[in-house]
């Protein structure tokens, strides 16, 4: 009798969609109760949760998600818990400008927020505080904006963050107040197996002006994965002026899903700068609604990815009123097996005449296995407008490197100069030496770890 | 000690096309040489091959500098050893200011000489750069401009000489630095080179025109034809060329090969 071997091919089951997060309506109620929120805000959370539950997980079949695969999102393997490693990276706490500190708000999930306030800020009637304090004490003032700029309907993760957020920052600047010192907030989110929900709300009343830097950061954790889901809501009132700098430097084990929108009033100015160097995967939606006649917005982005990072930034410049201008420039560098996606749309509403919209995405692909996708788009419903776009994907060229080396500069340094030069137009828009330095150091670190 | 750049029987190919077919030339510190020759005969190829451009394959011969065979040396090492090339077509480096670039270059030289070196201080660098810019009558705002980006033809050439003045090499190759310069700029650049010339600097000026040689007096003049140095002589050779062109030399050569 001969032995009979039965072999069965191992079946690889590929999930079609990402798993749902393991929360329920009771969790949402508990969060709201613990924060002592007013009734209206608690209701808002519950509605957002319903929306989250009703919306399907995005898949590669959904247009905005076509290039970003979240099937392996560890949604069912992460939980809300206090961060263990409470010591914040020293470098993050350094002043952004010169020697002087403005107000600094430090958020560490599960720990009391820490505010190092600059007294002059409060004296001017400015509110700069954490989410819980803001809704408890000023819920009435904020209710018109909160959850009205990024809405649960905007997407599954927008709904989720609205329902679940505990860590957040609120900046409210009253009419006509000009803040001199920059404000600074940090969400420090270390750890594996964690999920973090955050939100930022910025309101500048008419004629106000402010500069604000918000950072989301964590060290890379080899032990497992983590998830950050966030929303950012910005309102720039008539004639107001906001400079907002965001830095995303999450550990490379963290999935980062965010929805952001700014509403810009009549003759108001928004200067929005973001830098992204961290995360395992990012899907970010950043929209600008130019609502008031004569409003202006500039969006400047830089990103640098290495390893297996995947950074997807989806932007929308909505010209909803006449005489509005928008100017977007995103620049990215990629090494290793990383990938970037930029997908941008300029929309001009019917009647939004005499608008001027510009968008450009430029990528420097520094390794053979990295990849950048750039998808500009225009949708123009008015006839008297000027809208243009540009996208380029390039490599390091040999001639500039040779030229620099003939001056005695080593190859790595020559490459570094060319890369720095590539980012210079964006760096020049950042008014903080500290931020520019941090980004330069990140590039150093990344170039040091991945061979090109 | 007087150092020299010695080129012996140099053959260089680009993508399997032989461009240089046995160049012999010696340039010593303290000497000024002019290299002339028709378009496309290989003058710039020689210049770039000497600095080690990766596209230019050396198929035979040797390049000795300060007694060392430098063929295996990296481009930046050759530069730090004291070679300099003013490019015929300087390359733009967007986003990198002239000042930032020059400071990086100076520090690269210093660091190679002394690994402990912390780099030139900002005040020292500013003083140095201002002095060199004044030498070339350059507006100080050039320091803040992106290197060669949007520079006019003449400004690029002047910026090349600014680099030469700052880096103080032992041997400088100037590839058509005179072309594109207006009459005043030509004088300023020539004066600049003359002020740097001396026992420590050897110069190889590649040019098409006698004009610059009225300002910078060469000790030797060479003519390159079809990838070789076909004729060498004194300053009068350049004057002869200005008057008679290159045909007499081509005829002389073909006679020599026929005979
Ligand atoms: N990268 C390259 N690929 C192919 N051919 C090249 C390359 N560089 C130079 N050549 C060829 O080599 C020959 C010599 O060129 P080179 O630039 O050295 O001439 P030159 O003597 O400097 O001329 P000019 O006086 O016009 O500057 C030319 O025929 C040129 O087309
Ligand atoms: Mg040439």
C-alpha cells in the first residue's frame, strides 16, 4: 500500500475592505460625558457616530482612494489608551522663533493638557486652549463653527474623528485683535496599538490676525501599529489674516487619516503651510473654500518619504466668490520604496468671475523604486477666470552634481545641496527657523537610512 | 615647489566615440597657456575629462597632477587637490544661493585638509566674499541669488571667476570664459585673473579669440585639431591664427600624413 499525500494549497484570503473600528455608541457617550460637554455638542457626536456607522469603509473603487490602499488598516487592533511614554521629544519644545516662547499647548492622549501660556494672549481676549476646556467654558461661542466646517458627511474618517475626538486645540481670536507672538501646539502620540482622535478649530473673527503652528508627532515604534484620525477646521473672518503651519512627523508605524478645511471670508488672507515627513500611510484631505469676495489663500506643502511610506494629499481650491485667488505649491522628495500621491482640484463656481487659481506639484524621485503620482484637475463654471496648473516628476540630474563636485564638494553633499535647493521655494515661505531646521534634519536622517 | 598638470597621450571616448585621440600637454604653476582650435575639436571634452566627468571614458593615456595619476580620483578629490574648471556653460543650481554654495565649497576644502575643522565662520566668510566680489566689481546682491539661475551670459562667466578667486586652485582651466562678456566685463575678468596669476597658479585658457590674450598674456599657445594638440608655440601663434584661420594648419597636417 502506498502512502498517499494530500496537499492542499494554502488559501490566502485577501480582505476586500479595511475592518471597522471596535467602538460603539456607548463609547461615544462616555467620551462626551467624561469631558462634561454641553448637550448640543454631545448630540453632535452621536450624530457623527451614526454617520460613521452608516458610511462604508473607503476602498480602491472610490475615486479619492484609488491610489491609497487601506485594506490592512489595523482599525480592529488599536484601542484608546493613555500614552505610556509621556516624555516629549526635547527638540519639539524649543521656541520656533529666536529665543522667545509664545504660548505652547502640549497634548498627550490620556494625560492632562499642558498650557504654557503667554499672558498677553489672554489679555487680548484670545482663547487658546485644549478641546475639553473650550467646549466646557465657551461652547456657545464655538457652536456656530464646530463641526460646521469639516462635517461628518465629508467622509467616514471625518465622521469618526467628530464622534471620538478627545484631544484637540481651539484658537479663537476676537474681532480686530492682532496677535504678535506665534502660537504653538503639539499632539504627542507615541506608542503601538493605540488610536488617537484629534481635532483643531481655528476661528479668526473679522480683521483679526494670528500665526499658529500645530504639530502631530511621535517616535517610530517597532512593536506594532497605531492610527491617528483627525480633523482641522479653520475659519478666517472678513479681512482677517491667518498663517497656519502644520507639521506631521508621526512614527512610521502610524496610519494617519485626516480631513481639513478652511473657510475664508471677504478680503481675508490665509497662508497655509504644511510639512509631512512621518507616518506609515497618510490620506489627507485639505480644502479651501474661498467664500468672500476678494479672499486669498496660499497653500504650500512639503513632504519627504522614505522606506515604505505612502503619503497621499488630496487638495481642493474652491473659488466660490468673485475676485478670489488661490496659489498652491506642493513639493515632495521620495526615496526607498516610498510613494506619494497628490490629487488637486481647482473648482470655480458659477459667477465666481475674475478669479485666479494656480496649483503645482513637483516631485523629486531619488530612488528607482519610489514613485510619485500627480493628478491636477480643473472644474471651471465661470468664464472670466484664470486657472493654471503644473506637475513635474524629476530625478537628480548628473550635470549639477558634477558642477558642484568640481568645486570640491563631495557627492552626498552635492546631492544634498540640490535637494535643499529644490525645497527652497517652500522653505522660504516658512517664517520659522526652527521649523526649517527640523525639516532639514528629517531629510538628513532619511537620506542616511535609505540608499538612493 | 612648482606643481604641474601633465597630460600624456590622453584618449577620451564618449559613448564609444573617440573624441580625444592622444593629447599631450603640460601646464605648470606660474605659467599661462592658451588652447585654441575650431569648434568641436575636443577642447571642452579635455577640460571636463581632466576634472573627471563620468560620461567621459579615458581609454588610454594618463593625467598626472602634483605627481599623482588622478584618473581614478573622484571629481571632488581632484578639485580639492587644486584643480579648477570655469565652465563654458555654467550650470544653474535652483534654490542654492551663491553664498551658501561657496561656503559649502570652502568648507569642503577645509574639512578635507583637516577633518576636525569646524568650517569658516560667518563673519570671516562675509569679509572674504565681499573682497572677492569687489575684485570682480560684482554687486553684493549676487551673494543672495540662486547660483547661475537667470544670470546673463556675462554674469555667469563673472561668477565662475568669483569661484576661482575664492577657491584659489593650483591649476585653473578657463573654458571660453571670454565669450559672452562685454568689453568692460572682459577687462574686469582679465584683471581679476591677472591679479590671481602668479607663481602659485597655472592657467589654461581655452578661447577662440586673440582679444582676451591681449589682456592675459600667455606664455604658450596650443592649437587643437581633431582631438590632438596639433601645434604649439608662443603668443605670436595666436596672432597668426587671428589673421590666417586654421586652414594652413589642416593643410600642413594632411601633408604630414600623406608624406
Ligand atoms: N555628451 C556628449 N555626447 C556625445 N557627443 C559629445 C558629447 N560631448 C561632446 N561631444 C562631441 O565631442 C566633440 C567635441 O566637443 P567639445 O565640446 O569638446 O568641442 P570644443 O572643442 O569645446 O568646441 P567649441 O569650440 O564649439 O566649444 C563634438 O563633436 C561634440 O559633439
Ligand atoms: Mg567647448
